[in-house]
C-alpha cells in the first residue's frame, strides 16, 4: 500500500520510480465533464511558469509557488478549464522537497499575501488572499489543503477568488490537486466538491 511521509525532509529527494510523470496523469474521464483537458509535460510547465506572479510579503512565496529545488524534478500536470472560469489542476512531481511540518510553518508565518501577475493583454491581476490549512476528508494517505480566499482585481473589476491546493507525499512522489474558483462559485464548497478532489488525488 502507498505510504506517505509526514515528517520533515531536509533535502530535496528524487523519487525512485521507473515511469514518466506524463504516464501517471489521470484520463479525461476522471474529470467532471464540460471542460477543456490538457496534459502538460515538464517543458510545457516550465514555459508556463516563466512569468510567476510577484508575491508579497516575500516569505509567502513558498505558498503561492513551488520551491526552486522542487522545480528540478520531472513532473506532469493536467489542466482542466471549466466554462465558468474555474480550473482544476492535478500535478505529479517525481520527487519531494518539503513536509507537512514545513507547510504548517509557512501558513503560520503567512496568514495573508498579495499576488500580482501581468496578463497577456497588458493589464495586471492583483489578488489579495488570506491563507489557512485544512485536513481534507476521506483521503487514503495523509494530506493537507491550503485554502487561499480573497479577491482578484483586474482594472475596475473585482471578483471573489478561492484557491484550494490539496497535496500529499506518496512514496517520495508529490501529488497535488489545485482548484481555482472565481466569482459566485468562490464561496461555495461542499462535501461533494471535497469528495471529487479526493478522487482526483
């Protein structure tokens, strides 16, 4: 059975797994339906991350983005865009850099953060977020969910925004499911939503 590491791991460690990260991606049939399904390999993810958002305070960067060491590992991601503007991203990283203990410390030291990101049309998105940590229900391995709630502003438009990032470490592999909810859906989260995330994890 899969074992999960919950203790602190000081050094980034690559997973001993004879598989490509892309081969571990969930098929489109596992997702809710009605969305756009895209599989990204490490090269595509690296290109997508070239313009990471600016995060303040600086100590909050590990919550909004991965560590530099983690970015070296092979990885793959499914990006699933829904018509209402919500997104689901599942990612498998063939390695581990971090622990739940470190995550708890990061959240304790960063209860709130601001993210600024330049958009392709030249405008800027500004997200003001508050961070908390939850234990997801129904998982078969230890997992944690970072919940960032607040608002996203582009120009004169401000909308509610919630980002729920659920992660687990399984046999040295880092697995995550990120759900971004914007607009009226940002404040709604129920047991069925939680179950759907657990299924994807």
